[in-house]
C-alpha cells in the first residue's frame, strides 16, 4: 500500500493563513474610549441599615494605574512614593503620553461628554463626584485584559491604617512604607467576550465615630469569713463591677463595591450602591 506524501505548504498559502489569523485576532482587540464618573453618597451611612464586616479589601491584582502619568510613573507599584494629599476630581490628560500594553491615553477634559451627568451629581445635595476621567485604549479579550487601578479624594495615610483603628494611633508598617490610604481606591477592567464587559471594584473609606468600652471600674475586694473558736477561715474574695466606662473615638471604615456587567457601546450605564456609584460610557 502506497502512502501519499503531503505537499509542503506554498509561500502564498502560508501568507494567506497568517493574514487570516491576524484578522481573526484583531477582531477581538479593538480601540474604545471609556468615560467614567465615580461618586459617593453624602448621606449613605445614615440612610442604610446594611453592615460591612471590617476591614474590607480589593481582591483583584492591579496591574497598571489609570493616573500613572499624573503620578509620574508607569506601573502599579508607583503608588508607593506619591506625595499627594488630595487628587483632582476632573482629570485633564492633555499632552499625557500613551502607555501600557493597550496603548492607553488619558484624554483631555475637553473630550468629556458626560458633563451633564457630572453637573447633576455635583449640584445634588445627596451626591459628591469624586473622579471624572476618560481614556482611549485597545480593549482586549478577557484573558489578556488588565485590572487598572484608580484613586480619588483624600489621602488618609497619615490618619489611619484602614483596619478600623483609632485615627490618633500610628499607622502600621505596611502602610507606612506606601504612604497611601485613599478615600476611594478602585480597580476597573473592560474586556471583550463577544460583548463588552465591565468589572469594577472600589473601596470607600469614611470616618465614623464609635463608642468603645474601657477597662471596667471594680470595687475593692471584700473578704467573706467564718469565725470559729479555733481560727478565722477566709472563704473567698469578691469584687463588684461599679461601671464600664466608654470613650468616643473616630475610626476609618472601608466599604466595598464589587460589580460586573455586560454593556453596549455608546450607552450610558449606571452602577448603584448604597454608599457610592459609577456612571460609565464606552464609545467606539
């Protein structure tokens, strides 16, 4: 039985296959503009009965920072040496360089299209805008898309360690080395999986007052004894708690936002939470 020999692929066939593969891959990586408004509710804690165990944490691996050009760095570790005490709310990326594997470029403030939504939040007594930013980048498939970190508001690093510790106490060693503890610390990932998806996590830090119990005040020990002809036998010593004093202290607590949603381009999407939220639009 004769075995047929396969003919080697010709140069034209190889080139055609390469072009076809490249076209297929490019279909899953397209440039989009992402515009995002981050806001907090001014009366959130007073208007909700929901409780959050303390402390809360982000559980994603941040691989790059949206505000890296503002910070003067290019990767996630650049937060360690920041000297900002408060960040601007509206980000103007005019003349900022493109960076990262997705060629991300933060846009100028004149490119922002959600100004009406921003002004509505700014003039409403129940909301405070914390960040308004737009950037353009290549949106990749899920397995290649990165989690992009962002920060907003005030830096609490010199006040608390994010674990519900009294503000007057010294921050822990880990935080002291980074000198960062932002009012809002978040992560966003936009990717393509037949449709557009948004994954967002945020931590909101808020100062709250609490009553803590101090050491109880005890009465002096008293002896109970039994008298007899031979001896005075001590049965036991008893103390009474006169009071348990309390002290009012200020602490920082963290509240987590964690949402994922399939979205359509050019639509304005609102992500809600009892204490904070996002307004996002993705444009082609």
